[in-house]
């Protein structure tokens, strides 16, 4: 255990050195002294350069790396990549250690995000009534998505969790010498196993593989940590408002896109959707059966010694258990019966036979609420008859799990592009003889036609007609969704999202498809079975979003549908594509303005707004710290309900460890409470000065960004040659293609590989470009304007968060390394022309960022991250150098397969070192 008076970061350095030494021992043993010597020589020269700025050291490193045989180069790449993976583990464990040490030193848990948020609510004079009302209507929904930035295999992630657990054993427990030796041996074996496990997949992931990956986070983290988080919040609330009943609703609900998101992914079909739901259901039912089995072992209570409720007696009597040895143990008999019903449910829903067979036949549960009723019978009987303490852990957590996860585990969102919906509707209308050329109609004509169809009971679809493969596939998805909801419960599929929504007709088209497949009932009392959610992604669509929703809410037919959904409407905002479209600063500002506009429209129509934030892992895709991002939302944009995508490698870093996962969930809940109940916006700027300045800065940044990316001749060639975008597209890191269309245009490229590519070459361009020249021009227009920008940074959470995220991105960039990637461009004049513009903008951005924030260097107010990056750079630089060398040879036509594999290994290593790179 660490001494609280000692250097608080000393244990982190010790763990990092330990893991580095173990990796070095493995490298020496497995690859030989010669390879170990090369790695060590490269490491020392890279450390010398990063510590002292010794250019001779960098040249020495380049000379070593450029002359390496391919097999040795692979070993060097793997050595530096694995060190970065191990450094990540050491950092995560250090955060856990700090929290634990605080609890021991102060005899109480470290004040987490929830406690601090509740303290701030007290300071803002938020009453218990206000708090309870907010929680009763609250929905916090992190949504796990599969995107091609998760470069780690599940096998690697599992081994990393094992290393973390062994580090934790060393740190947390008092070990005997033999136990310490055994733990060390296991740690050495885990690092060796990592070295002998391939980092890359030989084949691209299938969608079902991605489903299994997502499900593993429920098993490893969410099943155990969600109940703890609810208990933690309830304890904090009772401490502040002891007279109030804090029976918390299941407001925290983890969602998934995997298996339902078919936007640009042809591999997501109706069959895949059904299989995804089946796998999820099997997982949660297995969890319930395991917990019930364990609970039975914990409650061998005898009727000779305790009383029980009549309801429990009846439950025990219904059990198939006839053993005379348990005749006086009603709780055990009841749970054997519950287990038998769960086993029957697993077979009925999923044709799944549990490993531990039931003792007899029983009726399956018709729905999860029946299972929950049985669990509550157990709890009430125990509490009524002196066994309340016996419900505090496993049983209460199981009850909460049943409330949150049902028999479906996680709701799966459906998503498709608006143009696909349009083509499907057009074909249905043409085949039914309604209109021959729907695509030629203007927006008003479409709205009128769709409104008429949505009030008519007449179906358009006919089983006697033949439709295109696309239309048949779209209808099959919705038919499957209806059957799934009937089978597994209504909560299994709740949302249908329209990508690239840009008009009222987009939402009416989806409504028509839902009508044709039984998910929308028309008539005097229309009933809509899923939420229709527009996703506004481009800059123009964000600007039009409030107008579109205002006009949509004015349609009586749509308001009738919305009434059946409790007058709640969700809108999704696209961070990634708006950034790719208009740049970092403009994307952030247009998102902010869209939220203000939407909140006003929804308030006027008396409809509850729920925003779904399509944030990525990187700043260039709307990422960054979640707490600050939520607090930076404008007034009225959260109101107790928020959903946020969790994408790519961020899922592993946030939820791969149970304790880290709980802390990240706690952050989401705390920030949602605070921003819903405290009006931060109205304290900022009553006269509009901040907004006016931000609007002008956004216009200037938008012009600078568009001029470079979309208006500079040859920029697309520069991008494709100076980054590993082509090689990333070939890497087997996700089921989804890198582009929506068979095209090399930037407009058609997905935002994820766009950002990921810029991070690999260490420019991180989508996270900052345009800011510097915008401020430069604005200050020329406003010579005395710097104090205003400094005040905006100090007083406005939105602006401060933007600059904080940009600070983090710039700290990970490296112009010297980026300049070497520019030499991959075959046209040296083009390379020099574009890179010089990027370099000039980088320096402008750096200078103005530091002037506005008052810092003297990047990350001056975040010493933990600054130290982490200093530790990583000596291991990142060799990976970047080797990537460039291998790309040059590969693109020159060398046919050795080891070249391509080596490039992919460097991509993995750089992503691990940067962490939030995609």
C-alpha cells in the first residue's frame, strides 16, 4: 500500500517500469539479444531527443530504423506498441489506486462526480422536490456503437484486463512471499502471452463478432457496476434528504447500435438483427440464472427458524423441486422454481439450453415483469420477517438488473440513411400506382402525399409484387423489428434513426415504412411503436433543424403519432460529419445554436426534448471529457434526458475496467443532473456579446477550413498520400466500409477514418484547423478584443470546453513528424504548398490559444495528461518513423506481405499511444 505522504505518482512510475522490464525480458527471451539491443537503442535515442531536443539523437534513431530488415522492424513495432498498451493499463490502475488510497486515508470514499454535483446543486438552492422530479423523468443513455477505430482484438483486451487484475492484486492485498511470487509469475506469463498473441485480425470483423464484443462489456462491467452506482446515488440523496423516499427509477440505460445500424453497412440485415437480439437475450438470461443459483446458496433459511410471507409460500409451492432435504427451505425452493422458469424462458426465446440444467419443468416467463414480480416477493418476505440485510447486495442488484435489462439486455437502435428510405418509399408508391416518380416531387408535394398515405388504412405493400433487393431488405428489417418487440418486449427496439435528415419528408417517409410493417397503427387513435429520430449532420442541416421540427410539429398527423409516445421527441445531432463538413469551431458553434433553437421550438409546442449526441472518441469527432461537454450544453438542451454515443476505442478505455467503467457512468449521471437543474447559460452573458463574437469567429473559421479542404486543388491527393487512409480502409478493424459510396471524394468518406487518418500522421487537423486564422482576423477587426476572448474562456463553459479540447489535440500533434508524412506526396510542390499552409495555421492556433487561455504551454492546466504524453512520445515517434518508411516501400510497389502487416501494426501502436484517436 502506498504511503499517502509519498510522491502520489511514484506508484505509477514503478508500475510502468515493472511492466516495461517484463516486456524487455520477454523481448530478449523470445526475439534474442540482437533485437532487444535494437529496441533499447531506439528507445534511448528517442528518449534523449524528447527530453533534450537533441536533433542528433533523432537522426541516429532514423538511421537505425531505416536500415532494419522487415522481421526486425515487426519486432520493434510490436515492442513499442505493447509498451504503450501496458502504459495505458498502468495509468488506469493508478486512477483506481488514488481513489482507494483516499478512501483508506479519510475513512470514506473519495468524493466522486456525483457527490460534487450534489454539493453544487445544494449551493444553487435546488430543493429535494426539484431533484426528485428531475430523477423521475431522467434518462441517461450511453449507446455503444461499432465503428472502425477499435483496432484492438478482444483477445488482446482480455489479456490486458488480466494484467490489470494482477497489478491490482499486488497493490491491494497483503501477500505472503509465496503469494507475491505466484502473482509475479502470473504477471510475467500474461505479458509473455500478450507478446505471443497477434495484434491484428486476419479477417474483417463480422457484425455478429461486433455484437459479441459489445455484449462482453455488459458481462465484465455493467452487470456489476450499474447496481453499485444506483446504490451510491441513493446513499448520497438520503444523506441530504433523509425524510424523502428515494426509490430510484432505472434511468441509466445502456443502448447499442450493433446489429441495427445499417447506414452504409450492407452486412446488417433482418437476420443479423434477430441474431443480435438473441445473443443479447442469452447473455442477460445466463446472468440471471447465475445470480439466482448463487442467491439460492446464500439463503438456506428454514421455516423452523423464520417466518415467510404467504406469497413466498405460494412461490415455493409452485417450484418443481421435490427434494425432502429442502422441504423446510422455502427461499431455496422458490429460487429453484424461478431458475426453472428462466431456463424455460431461455429455451422459448432463444433455443438456448443453460449449462446448469433446471431440476424440473416449469412455465416460461411471458415477460420480464413477471420475473421482477417473483424477485420482489423474495425481497418483501425477507424485509418483513427480519431478513432485510439479506436483500442488500445480490438480490437488490438482481432486481435492479431485471428493471434495466429485461430479457433483451440493451435496446438496439435502428438507423438508415434518408436516401435509402426515400428510394424504398418511391418504389412502394410506384408499385401501388400512387405516384410514378416520387423523387421528382418537391418538398411540399411530398409532405402532402405522405400525409394522405399516413391517414389512410390502405397498405402500399403487396406480397404478390416483386420488389428490389434494397426495398425488400428495408421492409424485412422493420418486419423483424415488429416480431422482436412482440417476442422480447417493447423495450428491445425503441428508436429508428434517420441519417442525413434534411427535411420534414424524411421523417414522414420513415413513418410510412413503419405503417407498412405494423409498427405504426393509423386510425382515430394512432399508435407509434418506435421513436422517429432525425439525425442532423451537416452544417446546413444543423441550421435548418429547428425550422424542420417546428414545421413537423405543426402537422396534425405527426402530433397524433407523437402523442402516443408521451409527447416526447428525440433529435440526434451529428458531431462527426458536421466537423468534416465545416471544421471544428463551426461544428461546435452550429451544434450549440441548434440546441438553443430546438429547445425553444420544443418549449413552444409543449413537447419534451431529448437530444442524442453523436459524439466520437476524438475531439475532431466531438469527443473530449464527457463531464465538461455536458455542462457546456445551452440552457434547456438537457432537461434530465440525454443520450450519447460511445464509439471505437473509447468503449474499451472507458468500460474495459469495472471500476473505471463505473466512474465514467457516474460522470454522465452527475453532469446530467447538474446541467438540468442549474442554469449556467444565463449567468454567462445577458447582452449577447459572447454569442456575437463566437458567431463571427465561426464564420471566419468555416471559411478557412472550407478553403483548405474543399477548395484547394489537389488537397484530396495530399490527404490520401500523406496519411495512411488507404491502408486504414484495408485494415480488418470493423464490419463497416470506410466510405458510404464507392468513391475517393472526401465528401463520401466517413468521418471516422477521416479523423483517424489525421491522428496517425500526428497533425490531428480536424480538431483545430481554422481557429488560428479566425482569431487573427477577428483581432484585426477588434484590436482591443483579446480581453473579451479571455473573459469568454474564463466565464463561458462552452467556449472553455472548446479550447480545452483543442489544447489536448494540439498537445498530441507534432509538426516535425507530420512534415515527414508530407514527403510521401508524389508532387513535392503540392506537398510544400499545402503543408506550409497547415504549418502556418498550426502556429497561429497555438499562439492565440495560449494567449486566450493564459497558459505558457499546452496542457498547463492538466499536468496529469501532460506527464502522460511526455511518457508516450518517445515510444510513439519510432512507430511513426517506421510507418512512414513502410508506407514508402509499400506504395513503391514492393510485394512483400510483411510490409502491409507492418503498416497495420504501426497503425495499432499509434492508436494505442494516442488513445482517443478516432
